[in-house]
């Protein structure tokens, strides 16, 4: 939600509430009115789409970018988006560059416990947030 502040010449301060709803907030409002079906978008405080979007009954979730475009479509398997979002950002930045580490994700959106960079022939263990652990094998 955005506001415009203006100062009038007579030193009276006026607050004009120009409510510029974000796309997420607009879709959320529309869904709450019942026109969008069983999915009500979840928005961040700044108005972006949260990366994990689930149907109201929790049966399926999807991963989206802050603008709401899809990373992964609705699936009953998706429970998190951290890895899918990370991979999406790497792909957007690095494209098809050779040697760039691309995280490997489980179908549910979590990180595979063993991560490898085939270009350098190296593998390591990660925790649920994708951070390296002290384990080197048998993750």
C-alpha cells in the first residue's frame, strides 16, 4: 500500500491516501470476493507475492516470484519453495553458464541433502536451508 504526503503552502500537512494496491493485493481482494476459486494469494507486507502459495484447503501449493509469475505450478508435493526460488534466481542470473553451481531440489521444494557441482566434481552436505554442514559424506 502506498501513500502520498503533500505539504500545503499554509503549512497545513495533508495526508492523501492514494491507495495503489499491488497485483498481489488486487488478486487477493478478487479471490476473497469469490471470483478466483479456491486459491487466495498471500502477500508480503510490501505487497509482493509470498514465494509459497497454497490452496485454502492445503491440498496443493506452488512457488512464485515476487511478481506472481510461476516458478513451479500447483502440486500436492510442494511444501516449501526455498530451493526452487534459489535455483530460479541462479538460472536467471547465470543462464547456461558452465561451472555455476545450481542447487538440486527435492520435488517438495526442499534442498537435496547432498549437493554437487558437477563442473568441479565436488559434493557436500547441506541442511534444510541449503547451507553447508560439517558432514562431507553420507548426508
